[in-house]
């Protein structure tokens, strides 16, 4: 009898989800980009060593999630995320990519109208913090979160009703921060904390102001730290073999803090290393990080499963 009830609950959840979202729209940066930046510039990230224009050694979490949901529920997907994108504008003269979340939203709205059951997934902000030297971290985090919220409000005015907002991981724990001694880890720890508090409050406020809409939230700040602290548990649950949580599979590629875009700088450095004959690690499926900033496709797969569990719950 217990098995029968479990099966009934499973089919109920699947039916409920299928009736909830017919389309998922991904907006964000290199963590979600499925080759959009490379398709535009044909340069970054060079493939190989990167996988077909992704900032990793395989598909991103958004691709895994989209494929799974399409197979199970025939859910369609649109991915307008662009590597290097930011939530707010930064000076391109200093190396920042002049492409912000607003451009992604406008691109979608120029060719689509949100359906009542469209789900907008927004994960962005890392590039706003990685190399920003502004002294007032509170002011910076406030502007970044406001930039995200303003774009959500734009989508709401176009009848978007469902949102999934993803927090940033603790940027002080990535190799880009850990493997140098220039104070960036301490600064990024503070900025990551500020963003975490402000984005969580913003999601709560959006839900309060719009009770008829749906706002889901993924706490990637604590989730990422939990993965690093409990690799064995995640390996067991998701049938992976991660062991190295400190080094990048690709050595080198340490972007300097020069006011540019470290995510793109690292990709360029890795491409140059590959041209000089350097090789990545022998077992990338054992590494959390592919380069100094971006996770391996193994971690992307784990994250996609976690997001899917959130959606189905």
C-alpha cells in the first residue's frame, strides 16, 4: 500500500508540474550560458579547451534541466543568458562587457510575449562583484539587487507571473579568490554576504507586493558551501566522484584585478595556455572547478538536479 501511495504522489507531482510551466526562460551569465556569447563573437570561450562555447567542460545546469523537463513534461526552454553579463552597467573601457540583464530581458520581449505559465529563471550578479573595486560594498550590492528587481518588474508589466531567482554562491570560496593573497577573498566574502541578504529580502518583498504571482528562491550561497563541506554526501546522492574542491582542473588563468571581467579573462588565459600545449587535469569529473571561476559539468549536473527537486516540490 505504501508503494502504491508513493506512485500516486509521484504521478500527482508530475501532473501538477506539467500543468504549471510550459516554458522556462533562462536569463543570466556564464554559469547559465549555453553558447550564446561564443555564437556571437566566435572567440570566447575558445572551444576546445572549453566545451562548445560553454564556460565548462560540458553542458551547463540549464541545459541538463531543460532536457530533463522536456523529456518528462514536454516543457520548452529559451536560454538568453550571456557569459560576462552583469546586472548593472560597468565601464567597458576597463574591460567590462557592455551587456547587462536588461539587454537579455529586452531581447526576449522583442520576440516573445510571456505566457501565463512561463517560468523566468534569473541567476546573475557574479560579474558585478568579482573585480569591482568600489569601496562602498553596501551601495554596490544594493544597486546590483535593484538592477535584478527592476528587470523582474519589467517582466511583470509584460504579464510574467512565475519567477525562480537564484542567489550567488560565496565567491570567496572559488579558486580565483582562494589561490591568491591580495585581499580579494575577504572582499568577496563580504560582498557575497551582502548580496545574499539583500536578494533574499528582495524576493520576499516581491512576493509580498505581488501575492498573485509566484517567486521561488534557490539559496545558492548556503548550498554551494554545503556541497564543498559535504562532498561525500552529494557524491552518494547524485552518483558522482568529486574529490578536489580547492583546485581548478585547468591550472593557471589567474585573472588580475584590473577592473575588467575576470570570467572572460580566465577563459582567455586558459585558451592561451591550451595553445601553448598545456593540458587540463586527467580526471575533470573529480573536480568541483573547471577553471578558476566556473564549475565542471559534473557540478552543473548536480545543481540541475537540485533545482529540479525544488521545482517538483
